[in-house]
C-alpha cells in the first residue's frame, strides 16, 4: 500500500516548486509552459493522481481533496502571475511608446482670406441679413453712370474732386470717354435700371461691394480700394430710416453699441447729405490721437437719394424716396482691427496676411 | 479756407469760445478741419519805449538802445534797424522768447556790446512777409504790455472745408450769416464808408457782348493812388487766412473777397489801351497770365479785352502786363458776376485755379457786386489816396438769380426727414435769408440770390434738417424686405482652404509685366493718366501681380509662398472691352519645411495641380489638364491648359526660367489661372447606396516608354477593365536601376466591385487579363518581371 502521507508531502513539494517557478517566469510563454508542466494532461499533478489507485479506498477521497486543493492553488497562483506579467508588459509598452508631447504638432498650413475680403464679407452679410440684395457692376465705367446720372454734370466742382483715371482709346457707343469708376455709386443706377427693366417696382434694397479707383497715391490714399454701396428705395423712406440702418450696421460691424453722429455735408447724388461719424472706438469718445481729440471718427458719406438720380432711372421721386450711403472697406477694417497703415493691405506681406486674415 | 475769429466777430457778436463756435459750424455742415492758434508763439514780446539811442562804437549799422519795458531797469539792446528813434514804441522780444520764425532770444554780446533782447519787425512777429524796419507801435501802446494782447494777435483761426455747394460761405460774412441765424443773433450791417465820386473822372467805357456768361459787369476808375504795402493788420489777416500779401491794392481786394465773397480785379489803367469789352474768345488769342503762363485760348472762353489784347480770363486771372504794381497811379477796378459753368469749364481746360475762380465757379451773390466795389473804393482811397469816378454798370443785378421760389408741403418734407418741422424753424431760415410763408401744410419759399444750391423741396428739407440738427432725427429701422437668399460666391473662400493666402494686388501693372504672359498690346487697356509706368495698363493676367507679391515676400525671409487672388482682368475686344472674373494661384519655394516628422520639400507642379483639382472638386467640377507647350511665359513640358468639359477655362504651369531669374527667384515658380466666368455649373452631390459587398483591389506594374501619358494609360485601363471597375490610379512611378533606359515602371492599382455579389478570383483575373492585353496592344507595354 502506498503511503498517503508521502503523497501529500509530494503534493506540497509540487505546489511549492510550481509557485517558485511561476514567480520566476519572465513572460507569458514561460508561464504557458509551466501551466503544461504542472496542470497539463501529462503534468506533475496528473502523475501524482496516477498513484491514487494504490491507496486504500478510505484514503482515496482524502488524497482527492488534497489534489483538488493543490490544483486550485496552482491555478490561482498561475492566474495571479499572469495578471502580474500582463501589467508588467503593459507598463513596458507604455514606457517604450512614450512620446515627447512638447514637440510641435504636424502643421496643417492654414490659408487665410485677405482682411479686406473679410471686411467685405462681414459688411455684406449684415445687409444681406436685413434683406438687401447683393449686386455688382463694372469697374470700367462711362461718364454717364459714374457722374451724370448721379447728378454730377461735367462742370460740377465735385467732379474734379474725384481724381478720375481715364482710359485711352476706349469710348462708349455714343463716344463718351471710359474711366475707372471712382465709387460704387454707379451700381445704384445700374441696379435700379435693371430692376425696373425686369418689371420690378420698389421696394428695392441693394448692397453693392466692389473695387474703385482714384488717381491719388500717398500714405493715406491708394489708387485702388474697396467700397460698399448701400441703398434702399421705397415709399416713405426717410432720413430716420437711414440713421436706423446706419446705427444697426455700425453696431453690428464693430460688435458694440456705437454712437453715430450725422453732420450735414454735400454730395451731388444725395439731398440732404450727411457725413457719418462714429463715437471713437479707440477711446470710447473721450478723445485720443486717432480721433484727433474729437471723440468722433468719420466713417462714411450718406444721404437721401437726390430726386434727379431717381428721375435719371425713371423712378417717380414724388412717390418714392430712398437713402444711400457708400463706405470705404479699408477704412472700416483699419478701425476695427487697429491697422495703422493703408499700404499694408496692398503690400500683401504674408506675415500680415496670416495674422490678420481668418485662417481656414 | 481759413477764417480768423476776429473777422467773424465783426459781422456777428459771438460770445462763445472758438471750440463752441467750431461745434456750431460742424452742426451746420461746415467741416472744421482744425481750430488753430497760429500766433500763440508771440508770448514774451512786450511794448518797449526807446529811451536813448547811440551809435555802436564798433559797427556803423548798429545802434545801442536803452529800452524801457516797464521794469525797474531799462534793457540795453543792440539793434540793426534804422527806422526808430528816441521816444518810439517798439515790440521787444525778451530773453527766452521764441519767435514765429523759430528764433529763440538769448542774452548775448554783439560786437562786444551786451544785448538783453531784440526789437522786432512785422516780419519777425509773423505779421507780414517782410519788413524794412522795426514795427513802430502807436503812441498809446502801454509800456510793458504784451504786444500780442495789445494788437489782439492771439486769436483762433478756423480752418474750414467748405462744401462746393456752399459758394455763399466761401467768405466770412456767409459763415457769419449761418452762425447768426442759428444763434438768433443779428447780422451786422456791412461797414460802408461814403465814397465821394469825382465827377471829372470819366467812367470806363465797357461793352459786354457775352451777356449769358457775364450778366453783370461793373468798372470804375480810381486815379492818383500811391501804391504802398497794406497795413500790418490787413497783412496779418491775409496771412492768417492763408494768403500772401502782394501789394496794397491787391491786398485790399483779396481782403474784401475773403470778407464778403466777391472777387474783384484791378487793372493798371495806364497799361490798357482804349475801352473794355467782355466777349467770348474766337479761338487762337494769346494770353499772358499773371501766374507767368502763356496760353493760346479756345473759342468760347470768356475774356476781358482792351483795344489791343486780352487783359483777363474772366473770373479766373488777369494778364501779367495789365496788373497793378508798386508804380501804378491810375487803376480800373472790376467787380462782376461771371456765370459758374463758364468759369468752371475754362478753369478745367487750363487747370488754372485761383481764389476768384473757386468763388465764381460756386456762385457769387449778384447783389454783392456793387457793395464790394464801393467798399474797395473806400478802402483804397483811404489808404492809398486818389479819387474815384462813377461806376459803369452793364447788366441788372436784380435780374440775376432772383425770384426763385420753391413750393412744397410741410408733410412732404417731414416724411422725407422722419421728424416734425416746428414753425419756429421758419424764423431760423428767414434769418438765413429765405422768405418763408407757411399756410397750413403749404410752404412757399423765396430763395435768396446768394443760394445757388437751393432749388427743389429736398434742398429745403436739408435747410430745415441743418437748423433743427441731424441729431434730432430718430434712428428707425425700416420695414425689412424678405428676399430670397442670394447664392454667395465662394470661389476665394474655397481656394484658401488648402493653405493658400489671399492677396489683393493693383489692377494696373506695367506694360512690360503685361507682356510676360500676354502677347500683343492691341487689346491692352491703357490709362490716360497713370500714376506711374508701373501702373500703366489694366492687367490681362493676375500672374504679374502674384509674382511681385511672391518676390516681395521671398525678399523677407519667407522660404516658400502659396498665394491666391480673385479679381478681374480687362481687355479690349471687337465689341469694345470686357472685364472677366478670374482666380489665380502661385506657389514657389518650400511646400514642406524641414520638420522633425518630415524633410524639406520644394513645391512642384503637382502641389499646385492638386490644389486646383481640390478647388474644382469643391465646386463639383473635374478638370482635364492637357499639356500645352505654347502658353506664353510658361515653361514647355510643365504647362497645361485646363479644360472643364469642352471649355478651356484656365492654364497652369511653371513660370519660364528667364522670367523667374529676372526677378531673382531661384526656386521653380508655379502658377495657375481659371476664368470664373467660363466655369459651367458643377455637379450637385447625388445619393447612391453604399456597397453591400466587398470590392477587390489588384496591383499591376508595367514597363512603359518614358513619354507615355499616365492620363492615356488610365483611360485605356478604364475602358479595358469592364463594368466592374470602380477606380484605377497610379500608385507607383519609378525609373532608374532595374528599369531599362527609356522606360518607366508604372504601378496601377484598380478596384472592382459589384453591388449584387461578392467578387471571385475569376472576376479579377478577367479584368487583369483585359488590362494586360490592352497595355500590350495600345502601348506595347508588358508586365514588369
Ligand atoms: Zn479717440
């Protein structure tokens, strides 16, 4: 008969050796081999079980219990070690994969819209939201649309103030000289004529952005710049509406409640005419270098459309009235963004463009 | 225009400060550029009494003065002037004073004698252009007083920008009228001294044959004047108003013009021959203008003649020989009303602007013509002696610009302004010279002769708005129209998504820049009056502007640039001219900078082609790039035209090496341009079900002849592979070791897919074989072993 005590002792030896072996296993493969060695079909425990048959019937269940207990202990120890090894492997992987996260990210070089474009977009959007329709017109104009139809006859002193670029060897069919438009106001004439020709009847509200040209080139003048012409014709349009639209636009554009001041002025195509000032956006009206201490900054010219202008396109000036104004885009962008020099816009230094343009 | 405050106060008793007056002027529509204190610098100049005068021991032309300036001890002053004597009172600039000419007074020795100050002339005080000696002050000047205060030198000058419609305000009285009406003050009468007419003096004979352009002409003789400088106060006034003193007679006329707005002219009667006539030029007459120019006149110019020559371009400038000089004894004074349009046209033709022409052009007051002449006569005879004859008058002042009436309703004006017009405002307009009668809603308004700018109800509405104040008009939003949303042009917005910076360059370039990319100057549109040669012609391509911008930036340490511009190009056509919208790109230098994750890479053709393709894709368009070696300014072998459908819509390529070299641009430069007006409508995205069955991807690598177009290869692949093909592209391109000379190894990856089933090996073999066959047949290309 086999000695049950010897078998029990053998089991204890196996358990102890296995636990030590598990602890010594450096990776999952080694551990897997140990599992086979101790718990496999031909493993150490199985070997012990082969001797059970030689035990007395009453000893058998005892040794059975011991074997099961040892088996469970082995399995638990193995599992424990597996977890340990998995954690160790993970830690090693994390360490190996550690990155210097202070290195710069891969650049997606962003493009940018020109600040004048952004200004045009913002300005146009405010009016588009108010129901103004966007219109454009030619930059090469004739004297009729640029001057005569706008109530500026040839002998008019205001015509001289426009510093017009004329074009060589270019004439209209009726032999008028052609020129580069000096303002976006001719779009008033063209838009109204087109609208009426298509059978429209006021109300008509238009916003017309575009490039304009003046023969004037120094620190504060560029021979090419951008304007936006805005006008509305309807029954009972009043100067109060002009002020309301200006106030809404300027406050929206400057993203704050700006004070506006209208001063009587003179433009041939409006009557009454007004220069429009805003409360200085730099000093909140207290007076600074930019506003020359006045607290006001001139931003645009405006007025009620002159009846002669309405008549020139065939609108009854008794029944309808309208307001119009034209604003200089560069000037508004300079004021909003604090850009000190007009020339920066046309120099197109990419450092300026990246800084001032909205990245895409 | 500059107006001294004291001059305004002579017409209306203004009690407010210059700043307050400036605010009123602005509110009334007269822009105040600045309120200047031009003579604030004369502080420290005091009235001195010369107590003794002895010659300088070491200098013949210097005197030693002791001057009492009201201190305990008189000052010792060395003086170089000759015109003073003991007992005279003179201005003394004390130690530490800064004079208007910039001189600072210090204690010093002149030829060994101590000098503790300086006696001043009118010029040194900024009161006159030049002066022969010291300014001798009146005997009643209090010794020790500030000369500036005594002479009332320190005053504000308003620098105004008068709008061209307000000719009536190009003078002190017109502005005073507006201010007085606004403040409810009385406008003073014009100071008119009696003129005693010398009946023995013949009135000038004047014939006006151009009555349309010259409806009123007055002339009078003044005989026996002694022309000298005008008095210091007048010179000072003229200088403050920004005009140069000339001689006594001219200064008086200028002074009255500034004050009352009527330009006048004086002829030297002894330089004229025969009678005066005012008529239109026949053309070809010669005219020697006062400013030194010699003109040949055009038919229609309004001229003043004597029997032998043109003595004035009416309302603009007199002739050189007939002008008044220091030696003039007898003069003929002219005061007239010349029609605005005539003066304006002539002034424009000869680019000859004068103070007179500016006023005639904007319209003067016909009723002021005689008043101004009377005032001038009185001043001239008082200051320079002589006697005045009777006035010759051609024309009737009361017939000019008179009897004009505007009728309208108060409610009409109110609806245009958006405010009520209280009846009290009628008084303000009445004080401005309007005759107003209001009956219920009806207004009847008589317009004064000096208001050339008022003729319609809207003009009246502006007058009311001015006097009520634009600030009183409320801010109301009009009813907003609801309109269909407008399709926004996003061309430039789409173009900057790929790392491009939008630039804005001038639409005019130099002729030589134009020739870089566009042959033949026949279609160039040239400016008649360019600012410079660099801005002479309207661009026909955006590329020159982009090249300049790129160069500007490369010169500023930029390693590479990617630029895009949207704008117009302009050219003559058979029908006239056209302006087209284009978008243009430029890339040069580093497309990829040296980074920790990537090596530096120079931009090449395919960077730009990719950008253009991506931009087209955003618009639902696909471009075909057709090699074109004949595009001006681009390098053969790296240039193509871009076709959208059948439309040639653009060009792309590498800028010719010589052009780049001329601009010192070392790296290759790539440009593209697309005509936005030529682009068709793009495809709109359409829904298609996602594939349910997996596709099969296969690679085939062939050896092709070197110049084979990949476009042609892929087209051949697509037509050979059969209906299951969903994609075919080049995934590898190699030439060099292992590839025979003259050949390229090109890898093609194609994808097959069927919506109804999973594909089999057989499917992909069929397609592969078809492709291999096609490559063999079409390009004699075999699989790379
Ligand atoms: Zn400010």
